[in-house]
C-alpha cells in the first residue's frame, strides 16, 4: 500500500508573482540547509518554464560555494546542444554564479541512456535526501522524463536514475530520476505556467494517476501555478 500524495496548491495571478515566490522558497530552503548542514542539494527542472526563475536566481545573495546541483532529467543530446536541460540551466543561471563546477552534476547522457542512468544512479548514492527538488509539469501530466505508460520507478529502492527510450516529447531518448528518488526530498516544488497545462492541472486535481502524482515526499509537494489554469 503506497501512501497518497499530499499536494499544496499556491495560485498566482501573474508569472512574475509566481517566480517571486519560487525565488523566496528556494532562498529559504538554501539558507536552512546551509545553516543545518553546510550544504544545499538542489535538483533542477528542465524545459522552458524555469528559465525566467533561473535568470532571477543570479541575483540571490547566498553562499554559492555550498550549493550542489543535480538534474531531474536530461535529454540525450550532444554535450553542447542548447536543448540539454543542463545547457539551459548554465546559460540562464549557473554560468553567472560561483557554484563550484565540480558541484554541478550533469547527467552524462553522452554515454548513452542506459550507461548514463547507471552512472548517475551511482552518483546519487553519494547523496542523501535532497533539500529541494524543482519539477515542471508536461501537458500529459509527465514530470522530469517520467511519462504516462512508462515505468516511473515508484517502488522503494528503485534505481536513482532510469533510461527512457520512448518519450513522446522529443527527444525520445532521455535519462530521468525515478519517482522514488525524486521523492527522497525535504521539499518538492512544482512550477506550472502556461495555458497548455490546463488539462494536466485539472486531471491532477481530479485525482488522475499522472506521473506528477507519483512524486510523494514525506512532507508533500508544493505546486506554484497560474491561477487562471484553475478557472473553468
Ligand atoms: C524536459 C523537462 C520536462 C518539462 C516539462 C514541462 O526535459 O522536457 O524536464 O519534464 O519540465 O515537459 O516543460 P515546459 O516547462 O517546457 O512546459
């Protein structure tokens, strides 16, 4: 019997106000983690939604030396391909702040999905519970690269990272953290922006078994969404 997802919805009338709250939540999580343990382990979302947020994080006043960055998923594209989630994060944010390069853990998809998933699973075994996981939501309810109809790795002890070969969102080949590994987190923050996410939001709130619902950290998940998406 797996426990159900505890989901807190925060609604915003503008993208700006949603991003402002996200910056604040990330800053608080970082401050708390660095105070408690001297390090902040953060998992980044890919796609387009977080771009504006990442740009705003450049201005954060924090001890960047204590930040350790991981990726919730990666697209199997060449290292320098701008379509890679790690490239987007670097271009919009990480190349503009002094996080030690050895503390930015890109998923080595140039090895191929299977080998990269195994290598990243080994990397993640060196990390305990994440302090914060950022996730997006796809039009079909996917998150990271966990898509409807595939294996989401929900069972306890699932591999940290999974190869994906048939993603309906190009490119088909990816690596994704498993639902179980994404759930080993003190906090999980979903960012949901854009009219195209309306149906996925409705399905999620109606209890549909979408991949986003498989993310079940002990303390629940926080969803920052545009309020217009909840209006019929
Ligand atoms: C990816 C992302 C994916 C993304 C959602 C939402 O590699 O595509 O990790 O999970 O978060 O598809 O994408 P947008 O933010 O571009 O709408």
